[in-house]
C-alpha cells in the first residue's frame, strides 16, 4: 500500500527526520557542515550569514503567553540564534482560510510587529494567499529570516565534544503545556500555565559575547529537550548524559504533563535554548545567561561523554533510561 503522510511526520521527531533524510536531503543537498542545524550558514562576500525558514500551524491561534504571530517571529529569530546569528530581516507568508475575520488577522499582525520590535528584527517582505473555507484551518504563517554570524562564533550540533557541559536557559515544556491546556480547555494551572514564547537573540548574543567558544546551540521546540539532544548526539557522534533532577520544570507544568501522560522532556519550549559548552567556559556562560531576564533560571543539566551516539537520562530514582527521538505525535500542531 502506498505510504501516506501522517500527523507524526510533522512532530519534529523520528518520522520528520526520515522525510528530511529520504526525501529532501538526497534531492536538495546541504551546504558544507550545516546539515541538521536550525539554520544554514550561507557564505557571502559581505560576511557569514545564517538563513532559516519555518511554518506555523498552531491551534488555537491565541493561547496564554502568545499567539501564532508571536510564535512565527520568535521561532525564526530563535533558529537564527541557535546558529549564533543575530536576526536582521524576516519575511512572512500568510495562508488565510476564506471567512477568517479581518480583525483576527489584525491582532496577529499587531503581535508580530511587537515581537519583531522586541527581537530587534524587521519584517520586510511577505505574501498572502487565500484558500476556500475548509482547505486550511483559519490561518497559517511561514516566516524566513536572515542574520549575521560573528566571525569568532562557530556553533553547530556537530561540534559537541566529550567533556562538554549541557546547559538549558530556563524551565522547560511551558509552551506545549500551555497550548494543550488552552486547546482542550483543561483548566489546569490557573494563570501559571503560560507559553514561554520569546525571542532569544539578545540573550544568546550576550552569552556568545561572553563565551564565543560555545560548541552547540539548539532551541528545544517540537520534540522537546530529548529530541533536540538526540539530534546533537547523532550529529556529533557522542553520548549525552542528562540528570533528570537538574532539569528545571515548574510544578504546574509537571502536573499538566502528568495529567496528559506526556514526558516533559518531549514537550516543546519556544523561549528556551539548549547549549553545549566546553567545561572551561561553563561558569562564564551560565552567569551571562543568568544576568538576562530570559535566562535567570539557566541550569547545568548534563554532560557529553565519548561513547555510542545517543542520550541517556539519569533518573531521579537512580536508573538509567535511554532517550530516543519523539515517536508519534502526542501534541500535534503545537507550533
Ligand atoms: Mg530550532
């Protein structure tokens, strides 16, 4: 029987990686050294630039802590930041369903403009298409972005080395928990369950200025911290060990994940960055993160070792559990 696209192909997990490896990379190729990162480094005569693109189909359009417009700006800004680049210019393409209130589109555009100001980036080009009622769900947005990479920065998921330290810039899983709570009207967590959606360019640039020798950065969006770390472990052919007790997690988020039956390590953040840093730069990197409001809860959560490529969780009860890429799609249309 012919294979069909399933929801899990959009999860950011194992099936999405299969699409990239079997459909896209063999046909499109990759620039040297860049396959698997959040953005491509494009060499130009004017310097080093990072280029990235993303599409957004989150449901509902508005949720505590954000909306599809803020997400569309932050997602692309953060993928540039994960390549060590400061976002400069974005494009925005809209697919609108016939019947969408113009007022809804205005609110989303207001939110995009505000997020762009916050991130110090300009939205300079775009496109609008409309499809018949039922051919799309209200509103989809695709954003692309370009930003310059400083000469002394070289971050890639392929650069993790044994002896490095794994750091996360703050509490995890808040975006996914907040969207699921809003979508299903679960009424969990009161006002505490809010998306962490935020532009990380200034946080990351400040930290890179303090410690330009950072090896790898990745924003743990779809697939969560676990999937992002498996990607890095595979790209670098290293073993990553994570200490479960050290991973920062707010109580309402933990409770929401327990009720939904989902491991918070697989739930998306939209305003957090994972970093793999040489041991010698760990303290400077952590203090640079912690001196910024978006990084004040940054924590060391694990280490990189030699060994077969993969991620192992040292659990709070003392066991060792291998972490694999997200299977299936427990949280569809989360971003
Ligand atoms: Mg990313």
